[in-house]
C-alpha cells in the first residue's frame, strides 16, 4: 500500500508541475502562440530522446572517472563538467532543428525562450521521475518527500531556464544580419546555459561537504530565472512595437483600423478568445496579422537575399487575412 502511494506521488510530482508550467509558458506567448502540436513534440523531445541520449553520452564520457567513482571529486567533475555540456547540448539539438528546418515557426527571442523552456520542462519531468523512484526505493516516503520539495518546488524551473537561454540566443541570431554575429550569439548563449547548469550542479554536489554551498545553487538559479523573465518581458514589448510599426501601412488595405488596434492589444485579444466562436475566429485573424507583422519585420531586417521566400509568404498571409475577414462577414477593403 505504501509503495503504491509512493509511486502515485512520484508520478504526480513529476508530471503535473511539468505539464502545468509548460501550458502556462505556451499560453503566455502574447501575440503569436506557437502551434500546439509543435509545442507537444518539442516537450516530448526533452522528455524522451534528450534524456536517453544524455544518459548514454554521460555514461561513455564518465568511463575515465570510474577509478575514482564514489568520491566527492568524481561526483563534482561528472556533475559540474560532464553533465551540463552533454545535457545542454542534447536539449539544444531540438532548438537547432527548429532554427534550421522550421524557420517559419521561429521568429525571434520569445519563440526561442518558449521552445527552450518546453524542452527543459520535458527533460525535468523524466529526470525528476527517475530521481523520485530512486529516493522511494532507498529511503521510502520520507526521502521521496524531501527530493520532491528540492526538485519540483525549489529547483523546479532549472532545466527550463537553462535551455531557454540557448533558445534566446538562437532567437537573437534569427534576426542578426551577420553570419559571424549569428553563430557568436548562439555559442555565447549555449556557454551561459552550461555555466548556469554547472554552477547549480557544483553547489548541489559540494553541499555534501559544506551546506552553505547549497545556497550557491539557490542564488544562481533564482538569478537565472529572473534573467529569463526580464528578457521575455523585453521581448514582449519589442513584439508589440513590431506589430504597431509593421501593420500601420496595412490599415485600409488588409486590416481595418479597429483590427489594427486590437492586434497590438494583448488585453483585447485575450478577451476575444473567451467571447465564443466568433471571438476565437477574430483571435485567429489577429494571429494572422501578427504573423504578417513579424514576417515583414524579418524581410526588412534581413533582406530578400537572406529570406528569398519571405515576400511570397507575406502575400500569402495577406490573402489569408482577407479570407478570414470575409468568413467573419466583414466588408472588403480596397485592393492592394
């Protein structure tokens, strides 16, 4: 009976926070929410392939440390040198796939943060479950409760913010005009994510010898999460500025003045999603308008040579907006 309760508690503590945080992060994308199917696949990559590949890679790279295994030095090296590089590298593979293969869904910094966080939450879910089951087997419900508090409550956002940093770097690179600048941003962001991960693991490992080291992990993680929140808020503001600037010349051509005003107002858009079927269809119209603004911004920043298909994509989006307006019974605007 106790074992069954422990297993149920472990499953709930691993799955519920990861799914709740993931849904919140996905929902908080103010102006252009990422496709739900793609968000689920991104989460799945972190939860399954990334964990499997990390375990295999860390096992191979840990072979030279086997003679010293069990000692503090070996644990510190594996935890703070090997694990951060392997795990942030494997989690970053999905971000690279999105960046190169699904560029249409990767518009900037906020997209990178969201995709990175989803990968991190998926990874944390599986890793936490493994730790919870190990704690239950070794120390029963008491040990399980302590580990749940540490991993789900105190450090529950770790993997999400580690990988979100890499995602933010890729988002900046997406809008960078210079090739060396793009890759420099990506490598710098990846190095910062590894550094935060390494500091966390170092503090947790050294806490066995000196409990004060535990607060190094707490301070590092708290500062990292705050950093990502600030970057996300700045990215939200920048996206609103893009919408206002890039859709201004669409008024009277593709959008009415009312639709233009609603597209840049997060409050109005949220109210529409809860206003029945017509409100959700209006929300879809504003999503298309937002995508149009982002694509116009990318073409303006990067040029047709770097984005040869963007002009055709902009034409297609304008046509989809006109079709959506007709479907809502709105009067047609003048032709372009």
